[in-house]
């Protein structure tokens, strides 16, 4: 007897228009699948990222009284598992809120790598996404250290370049970062500068994951935003009494997000809240 089909969605995250922002696949009832199987599905759907989440019924209010909370896992188009993916989480939340429009908040559980006394371990970590009154979604994530390169579970690092005086839209930047990634073992390379239409602009590259350019990267803004909040507070805007910055990514697809950074929210370097929305562009079934 064959297994029932898996429902999937294609969602453009950090945009409200089809074919903009950063696309992701969202696969329902799939977070507990074997990692190798999830990897094969991600390769087959061939989106920049794929989010594998629990059965939709887990998102209803009474699910929180059950022993297990909704879980989420992430893979790249090349099948690699990711420690975290902001835009795929925004895509998954777009689907969940569309299925249950009365929900005001989503809570996921994901597995986070942590190092204690030199020993690497995995812990279950909560992740909350709120629906704002204007229909956008607010995702809270721990902020990266704003002064040192971001250390990831693989011991790889991120290079943050702050560029002023030239356009980030130049395609020379793509070739430059491809070259850099071959000579310096960085996990990701991010370029940022101030913007005439937003608080700041950025482009993000993850060649080690087979992603020449990440069109709109939520994860990157957990480091980029604290840099600008710290170094140039004149860019901060007041949004409903909350200090906020607006970020745009000037990739070929474009896209944008709001960012809030608060050092008092409990994490070591504070918490960055990413604010955005998503557009569902397709729905289908996987017969596997």
C-alpha cells in the first residue's frame, strides 16, 4: 500500500507579490521524515530552501496541550540541512496562517546546535511567529554578535562587508564574492550599505551551500541589523512606538523586511525580530 501524498506549497517570502522575494517550498506532515528523505524532496522541488513542518492540525490552538509541539526543519536545494532559515520559516508561517486565519501566533520547535564546555550537542528550541494587525508576520530570532564574525555549528564564519560609495546592484559584487569564497573559508559573505529608500540595503551570498546569492535572507539580518542599530542609530525609525529599521535586498528578485533589535529580550546578544509577509504561488502533492 503506497503512502498518502504529501502536500506542498511554493511561497515567495519577504514580498507580497508573486515572483519577488525569496522562494521556498513548504512541505506539510514532513518534519519527522528521515533526513535523507527530506534531502531528496528538497532536491526534487529545487527551491532555494525547503521547510518541512508538522501536520497542519498541530497549528490549532488546542495542539499546545498535546505532548508534542509543531516542529520545523530546513534544507537547501542541494539537499543540505540548515541550522535555521528565516525566509523558509516566513514561507511556512504564510501557509499556516492561511490554513488557520484565526490564529494570532505560531510556535515551532526546531533543533539547535549548541556547544557546552567544548562539547557539541543538539537541543529542542522554541520559535515564535506572531501575526501583526497589518497582516505582516513577526519572527523573533537570537541576534548574532554584532562585533565578531558569526560562528555556526560547523565552525565556519561569516564575512560582513560594509560598503559605502558605490551601488550594491553591480553584478561585479557577485563575481567578487565567488572569488572570495574560493580563497577564504567563509560560510557566507554579506555586503551592506545605507539606502536612499530604506534604512539599509544588503546582498547575501552562501557559496558553501551552493547558493551563489540568497535573494532575501532573514538569517543574515540577525547580524546586519544589530550592526546598523549600533553604528548608525540615525537610521532607526519609530513604528508604533517601537524602534524599527526597514531593510531592502537589491538582488535580481528584490524584497524587503522590517527589523527590530532589542538587547533586553533575554538572549546573549539580544533578539532580532524580522517582520515580513509571503505570497503563496503554487500548491501540489508529492507521490512518493
